[in-house]
């Protein structure tokens, strides 16, 4: 599933924290028009330089939500996780909700 060396977010001494504003996913137009709601769970690595890499869909209620969530997460930036006082690559997993009441 994921390649390279990384720690899970549970094993990190400090967890990655978002830098700036997270770019929200673009709600798929067809789903918005038809009042479709749902969720996509995305897993990714936060690198030692704070970028998101190896962005993958764990599960999603609709493929359109999965695609939108992945594209958004690819733009996010973080402070890196640390382990034993050193920055490390860190595996994270987040649910992203698509709700018309946003």
C-alpha cells in the first residue's frame, strides 16, 4: 500500500499539524445538483518537508467524492511529525465529509 519509511500518527511523538488553510475539496457539480451527500476516507504520508504524498482512497461513498478529496489533500501542507526529536514521514488517515450544509 505505502512505500518507504514512515511511522503511524499513533507512534509519532508529535503529530503533523496543518499549515495555513486546508483547501476544501470541490463538491462534484452533479452531486450538488442532486443533493448527494457522502464521505471519503483518505490515507496519505506527510513527509519530513510537510508535503502530502502517496495519497490514496481507503473508502468512499462515491468515486466523485474520492477524486475530489484526493485532489484537495494533495494541496495540503503540514508541519512534519517527529519521533525521538527528529522529523519523520508519517502515515495519516482522515475522513472528509461532503455535506450540502457546509
